[in-house]
């Protein structure tokens, strides 16, 4: 929790770092940092932009690890089980880059973006659809937190 509080002290840059970590294979809650910044009075759009950019760049990193890598490397270094990666590849094969939109989903999102990279899904389409998905996610989280602040002002 200290690390999350420390990142929130860095403002938008701290949120960017938290979102980048969360967007990569590292399990991390960028929403906690986002919530702390919103409670502290940071601008909602600045938070959405910082979180989206950081999380998207984390996802871009995962995509290119898959694109440039081999299944053995991904299993060894990223600790993604081969059977999960193979199952995701079978699911995504032939479905196109629009599935990049869904990489914001916890747990399977990381595997999905690495699998899209391994399948050599269209980079532009994948990365654009991933950005739209990640933006949508953070936009909805910010709306939710702002409504909570409005409905339960004594809670914050």
C-alpha cells in the first residue's frame, strides 16, 4: 500500500507508471492510484489520459513481446502457462485485431495481447482497438469514482 500511496504523490506521472505496470504482465492496481488522485482533486481528464497512455504502452510492450518472441520465451520469462497461451491462440486465430479492445479484462487481457502478438495480428488495428478499450475502461472507472464522491461525500 505504501508503494501505491507513493505513486499517487507523483501525480499524473505516478498514475502513468502505475497504469504501465498494470498494462504489462506485472499484477498491479492502477485503479487505486487513480482513485487517490481523484479524491485529492486531480482533473478527471488528466487522470484518464495518464492512465490510458500508461496502460496502453504496457499493452504495446506485451504485444511486441509476443510479436518478437517465441512461445518458450513467453512461458519462461513472463510466466504465462503454455496451455493458457495455446488456448488463447486457438480462440483468437482468425478473429482479427478488434479483439485488442478486450485486453483491459483482468487476468485474460495480458494473455490475450501476447497471443495477438504471437499470431501477428495487424499491429495498427490491434493497438488502436486496444487503446479504445483501455480508454473506455478508465473513463468508466473515473465516472464511477466521481459518482461515489458525489453520492457519499462523507466517505472521502
